C-alpha cells in the first residue's frame, strides 16, 4: 500500500464517520508492519536505564514509526512478533510481545517492548495527523517542569562554570527556570571508589545546607541517595536533612529491598520519598503505591514497556495520589514522556539532560525552554529522524515463528 493511497482511504473513512460514527471508528484502513530496524546513534549509551538505540517500525502504507530503547539481542524476537501485523492494534500487540514466550519479560526485555511500543504510538499519531498527547485525552498542563541530573555539566545550565560550588550551581539552576536543583549523595565520581556510608551521612548534611541556601527559601532541591546507604544510615541522613525541606529523597535503600525496607523507612522519616528508576512493570511497585510508602514513582520510558504500560501505571498513581518523576532516558523517549505524562493529572516532574540544541540525528525532537519541556502539535511523538549519522544494528523483516499464546473464546490473549 502506498502512502498517498493510504491517506486517501483514511480520508474516505473520515467522511463516513460523519454519518456512521460507531462503524467508522473501527474502520481505519488496514496496513501491515513490513520491517523493523535498530540503529546506534553517534553517542550510544551502554545502559538500559537510558538506552538511546533508535528503533524504526516500517509499514506498507509508507508510514514509519520511531521508537527508542533496548539492544539488538533483546529487540530481535519481539520485533519478529510484529512483522505482518496491523500496527493499529497496539494493546493486542503489547500483549503478544509480553505473553508469547514462556517466561514473563524481565526488565531488559520490557525495555525492548517499550521501544517498539513507542514506535507503534508514533505510527498511530501520524496516521491520524495528531500528537500522541491528543490521542491520550489531551494535555492537562501548559508544560512539564524539569530538573537537570547533573547541573554542573557544561552547557546545560547557563552560567555554570567548572569549579563552582553547590550553592552557586543551585542558584543558577533555579534562575534558568528549572523547578529544582538535584544533587547526588555520592559526589565521588564513578568507578570502584570506596564509599563509607556512615562517613557520608555528615557530608550529605553539609552539602544539603549549601543546596538550600543556593535555591533560596522558596526554591526546591532534591537528593539521590542512589541506593548506597544501609537502611539505618539512610534514616540518619534523611532525618538530618529533613529541616532543610528537600523536595524528595530518591532511592534511599537498595532496589532489591524496596518491598521490605521502604515501608520501614517511611515510618522512620518525614521527607518525601521517590523510587523506582530500576523498576519494570506496574507489578514491581503496585503495593508500595497502594500503601503510599512512596510519594513519587520514578518509572520511565521505555523501561516500563512503553506508553501502553505507562498509562496503566499513571492510573494506579492517580488512584492513590502518588506523583510521577520519571528517570532520565534517551531523547526520543523523553519526547514520548512529554506526550503521555502531560496527560496525567497528578504531580509530574521530569529529569532532563538535554539542552535546546538539536542532536545530529534528531533535527526536531524536544521543545525545551526556560527549564521546561513544552508540548507541540507535531503528529505522533513529534520527532523527526535523520538516518545519516546512525549505524544500523539490526533488521527484522520476517515473522518470529517461535512463541505462542492462548486466547479466550472472545479472541483476547491469555497466558501460554
């Protein structure tokens, strides 16, 4: 099917909708997924937490969806499940990719499913010539407030120079329009450095004094404990800094112990708590949200399995008045977050590491101004891709025969 012919058939379906709306809603012109490719950008990220692998899902209508995340070995089998399928049935395809193999997808595989899911939503928006946020009910906010992960990174916060202290950087971050200054309880670089959590508690308090002074009486700052503290040291540190009114304390204990230690931590401190950057699906944290043992969920895209899963997570959070502060991710997934979390009526704050300057392979992507991410009316995710700077990693154009699932009598997918 050619793109022009497809768009003419779409217009015909729209004309029918004036007289017979219920039938026309189910009458989007059929198309098939023909090929899926994955590319490495010029600055590939090795971490699943912020993989910037570019994924394209091509159709016989000439419309290509753009996604981001995963790596070739995790993308391959799930991509094969989509070949020959109609991309408009996004929920069905998500269930297929999730349930067609014996084991439920772990976090790395959810990341790959999420990348493909982003591309499916991008296709849907392009077919209907609408931004994804309109497909999800429309924006409920004028913009999405942000904070930079590393405010001392050159070019991210205007005026920041090498050698500046916490107080100066915090003040410049707020002056640039960001909602909050973020600091790391590590502050010791990466690698195999020795980390004494008991010694670190007092240093954290001293650093936080500087942050509070820098943002001012009414400014916001937050701190990431980065799961490095034992429970009792995390409690000591949180109680020391509580009078300084942090916006939140992130990941105070190890992720493996969230279910056991976070409820205990909540009972022993008064600071707001954010957690979940290493989580996958909603089942990882459902109980913690229901019990309100955390104030903000850090789940992100594509990590949770894409927009399809993220909107279900948002519904759980809204039910229990828990906010959403997604972990930073790649630029395409960040654009997707603006589209989906911009429609969430609860508190949203986004961790963002991208300035206003376009990336070489994304001439159009994010609309970041004055420390805020703004929605746009571009169709789909609102991203335009230049393939020339990219390196192809994977191509899938034949269906994955491996994998199966059962259906209920009505045709809906159930477990293998």
